[in-house]
């Protein structure tokens, strides 16, 4: 039987004037600004970041390779898509091919606010400051095109992401519930 599951999520916002730190990538990593040829690299990083996480239940396309490609195409074709707020994190190991280990994308919404789409770091590269660096780079991108405020939505169970956003100055402004069609699952 198909039922609706509701996921509790928070909308969090930040004043862009308050974000001061420079985005400095940890040793061995670099951030690459958006260009269209990197679409599949972003999709790959997104898929490996989200496939086993809570958000793959909330947005099933995040749990599929093809779904992540589709999502990246949609995001990059949106009217307000901001290349300045869209970054790829790469590791360049000695004597090995570069590895795509994180992605963030930003758009300008219809009200003129910056909207973070998805921030994801692949599991092997977490806990070193890459998530923070990518977020700082996206926020700097919003600021560079004159935006004053930015927001994102995060699933309430995602404690580590919420901690990261709080440290960067984001605060909760409201709770929203995302309805997802699923074979009879309990209310979360
Ligand atoms: C949420 C997410 C993006 C965080 O990425 P990350 O690269 O691990 O983030 P950071 O390294 O900047 O911060 C994570 C932790 O590492 C710690 N850390 C940062 N730099 C560190 C360093 N040099 N040494 C040790 N610890 C460090 C931070 O203090 C933080 O600790 P905390 O979780 O106890 O608060 C990542 O876990 C992820 O992709 N999750 C799955 C997808 C997802 O849920 N995305 C968010 C959707 S809204």
C-alpha cells in the first residue's frame, strides 16, 4: 500500500554580511568553479555523498546515479542558477586520477535570496572541513553578485549538517514537512 511519509525539515537562513571567513580548502584538496563540462562530475559527487543518507529517502533521485544527473541538469538550467555559488571539491592524489569528493550549488530565487541546493561530501572525505569550505565558497559567491541573505532546507535528523550550518551563522526560521510517497512507513 502506498502512503505518505512526512519528513520534518528546517529552513535555515544566514545574513551574508556576517560570513567573514575565506574558503580555504584543506591540504590536498582544491575547489573548482562551475563550468558546464563539470556537470557529470558534480552529479557523481552528489550521488556518492547522498546515496546512503537520510535525504535519499526524502528525495529518491539523490539515491540514484541517473537521478543526480537529472537533478544537476535541472539546477544548472534554472533561471536563477549562479555559477558563482556552485563549486566542486577535488582531491588530487599523487599518481592517481583526481577524485570528485564534494559539490554545492546555488541559485538566486525569485525574491532575490540565495538558495543553497545540495551540499554533499563523499563519506571518505568528511570531517576535514571540506563541507565548511564549500559552503563558505557558495556564500561568497552569493555575496559577489550582491545578495544579502541566503537559505537552505535541512532534514531535522541531519545533526551534523545542522551543526555545520549553525557554526557558519545560519539559524532556523521555520519547520516544514516534506511529504514523500512511500509504501506505508511510520511518521518520522
Ligand atoms: C553534512 C556534510 C556536508 C558535512 O561535510 P564535512 O566535510 O564532513 O563537513 P566539515 O568537515 O566541514 O564538518 C564536519 C565535522 O568535522 C569537524 N572538522 C572540520 N574540520 C576538521 C579537522 N580539520 N579535523 C577534525 N575535525 C574537523 C567539524 O568540526 C565537524 O564536526 P561536528 O560534526 O562534530 O560538528 C556531510 O556529512 C555530507 O555530505 N552528508 C551527506 C549529505 C548531506 O546530508 N548533506 C546536507 C544536506 S542539507
